[in-house]
C-alpha cells in the first residue's frame, strides 16, 4: 500500500481521533507521508497519539475540537492550517451511539447522537470545502457512516437515522463539489472492535450475530485501512459519492 496510497505532500485532518477508527486512520495517513491534524475533545489522548506518530517519523499536531460547535470547528481548522497549511484530506470520523429502543429514545438522546454524527459531519465537511475553494485546491473528504445507515438493527433507531443522513449528505456534497475538485465519499464500517463497540462484543448474543454473517466474524482494524486509503488518496481519484460497506458481507446477510 505504500506506493498506491502515497499521501506525501498532503495535509489531513482526522476528527474523532482520540479512539477507535480515528486513531488508526491518523496513523496510516502519517505513515504514508501526510501531515496529520488530529482533532477531538480529549486532548490528552491526542497528545499521546501525536507523540506516537512523531516517534515513528511522521508529522502531526493536536487540536481541540467539539464537532457540535461551529466556533470550535473553525478554531480547530485555524490552528491546523497555521501548523501545516490548507487541509485537503478529511477523515470525518467523530461519532457517538446510544443504544435505546425506538420507544425509549428521548429528545436528549436524539440531539446528542444526531448533532454529533450528522450535524458535526456537515459542519466539518463544509468548513473544509470552503477553505479548499478559497485556496483554489481540491481534496478528498471521507465521511464515516455505518452499515446501519444502509440497513437497521434493534435498539439503534437514532444512530441508524444519523448514519443514513451521513450517506445522503455525502452524495449531495459529492454532487455539488465535484466540479470544484473535491471528492466526497462515505465509509460504512460493519462490526469492528473499538471503544464504542467493546461492551456489545462481550455478549453471547453478539458472537451468534457476528457468526451469522457471510464471513462469520468481526473485522480487524487492519481490514479497514485499505478501503479508507482508497477513498482518501489519489488512488481513488475517480470515486465520489460512494457509500462503501466494509463489513464482511453483514449488510447483505440473508433474511
């Protein structure tokens, strides 16, 4: 993947970079030559990630960002640009989940999940696109959606709605920004072991559920790296408006 997914000369931002997919995406971008701005609310974790990237020979800086706050998003971009220049690769990855049934989900839960997963993706992508256009450059935005944006599961109505919104937002942004040289795609992960899914994986029901999928298991973090890099790098230069499932076939499971 070193040559096909070369990111030398790119400046990337990864939101939600304090855990899970965000940590992985930041590391693989830096390992392939990008200067990486890692963004999240938990800055102590970001500083540790930056130190790890730098120890491996990469370049990175940490910025505080709350994706639900427009002022925070703007300030994070200002700081990232001051460090490395115009950001042209976005991993729009910040997200939360609240596993409540459709009858028990309340307004607070809806606002927390939708504001983070959908509004946050919209604000970060729009801020990035505005700055690319102002600088006269193109780029690539990868919005992290989910296979639950393509189909549904019990006790995930609000989360599913937010991720379905991300997929439609991705397509609309791709349609409007393509002529400006900005590609926008959605990555739709299935079930991977992350901080968010750790509790889910502990149950016997989870093992049975995962075993029923075509590949019969959860994904390993390494297995999402190449799909992400395809969308983020110039190797995917003719891909835009795509919602790519990376799920071991979970989304096409037998009814």
